[in-house]
């Protein structure tokens, strides 16, 4: 044979079959499935002649081999997604696919149509459910920032049902941070706007974050406060966004909560074990710099957290129970912090790193 001769090509064969395009697949996918099933039928005939009749049908072969197209047999077991398709439905899936498979959160199988080294296919059900959750998700920390409240306040609202966490195991892997249901949060904001007084706040009204500093000794009962706002028990106005700085109440509106302590029962999850410097300052009614000074003095333990410095919640609560800030006393007496400090020093009280003994100081001042 001449070394330069062109070998004769084998005659091309035409495949004839009816193309049934399913609702959940594209035209190229339908063609790939039809071609694969055509070959499976031929292979089944060969196996039947060899005495392996149980593999005679295309469906049985699709289950027994990885030669079938990505969608072969999908009608029985549900739609299958490639990694790219899953990532379009749930952004971030591809990055965490290995961990999701390891945890057994989504069933998968090899895409044999792409060869032995082909990619994986994933059952669609859990991915569709996680994708639906993702589209209605908002980080809990985003709610904290928008309401301008401490994290423990938002956790109280979740415990009481004012807000709701997203509970999806795949989403927990993909998004890491705790997610709340965005539509429930949006509904809370709508309810606040609907309940607020229509006119501008009077000149005597105070931001609720400011007025809440009359409450001390531990975590403030923010969930109960918002319950009373929503049911009309506490009149309020909104001047801007419905957050702690722009939601106004009358002076004394929160006094019923001064001696009220939020409880965490066995049916409720405990609050975050470690809180931020800002949240500790809110609970102690001081500025964040004062919390840093307390940590430097060894009163509080401040350690590096995932994104910021954190302090054990129980340590902050212990300090709040025993001591009171001049700012809280000033709010209670409707005077200035400087006047409070001066009066207590004259009376012979000794400060504790800028704080005062709670029981003694409250008993020594005329409170408004």
C-alpha cells in the first residue's frame, strides 16, 4: 500500500428514531438521550443473545452502566443537574460540592456520557429546594445592621417568631453564615411602617435606641419591645428607616421593661456565646472604648473572633448585673453623666473602672 494513500472511510450509518423532547430538557439534551438510548437498545440485544436477558431493556442498562446520557432514567428518579447547572440554581454550589457529597446531602452519580473521567450529576430535588431558600435569604448580620440593634436582639426576635431562620442543610454549607428568611424580615418592616404614627415625631420624642439606655442589668428585652410596638401598646414614629436611631418613642415608654429580663427556656436556643465589642457596649450602656478599657483591666476577656474581637456573653451579663454606667443612671435620672458622677463621688462612692455598684447607686439617686 502506498504510504501516501488515503485510507477508504467506512460508510456512514444513519440513525432513525423519534425525538421525544421532555419538559425538563433542552433539544441538544433530548438528542443526546435519544442517541444514547438507541445504543443501549443495540447493546441490550447483544446481551440478550449472550444469555444476559435481564439487561435487555434500555432502562435496566441505564441503571447498570454509566454509558447512558445524563438524562437517561431521569424521569424515574427526577431531574439530574450537572455541576454547572446546579451552580446556576444555587450560586456557590460548585465551590462546596465536595463537602456536600461527603455529608450525603445530595445524591450524585457519574456522568458516563462524558467518559470514565466524566463529571458528576446531582439529583435536582435538594438543589431546587436550597435554591428557593437562597432566593429568599438574608444574613442575620444584615438584619442586625439594618435595625441597628445588637445580635442578641435579633436572636430574641427569631426565638419569639418575629423573624425566622432558614433551615436548609445545603444552604448552611454554601453560605456558612446564619441566614434568615428575607420575606419575613420585609414583612416585619412593613408592619412597623403601617403601625407607626403618620405625622412627624414631636420634639419631645426620643430615638428608641437612646431611650433603651434606661434599661440595664443584662440583655434588653428587644423582642418584647417590638411586640408592643407592633400591637400598638407603645406609640411610635418613624423618621427615615425603621431602625433604633430613627424609630422615635415618648420618654418613659420603655419603663415597663426596666425590671423585665428576657428568658431563654429549654425550648429556645441559647443566644450567641460570644458577642462583639459594640454589642457588649449596648448591654452595659457605655461606649465601645469603655469596653476595651474593661478588657485591658482584666474585667472582660476580649479575644479575636472570626471577623472581629469578641467577648463571652456570660462575662458581660455578670458585669451588667453588678455594675451600672453613668450613662444609664443619667437616662434614669434625666440628667447628665457628669452630674451623676459628681454626685456619687461626693456621696463617697468608689467607681469600679468607670462603673458604679448597681444596687447602691440606684438607691442613692432620685430617678425620673
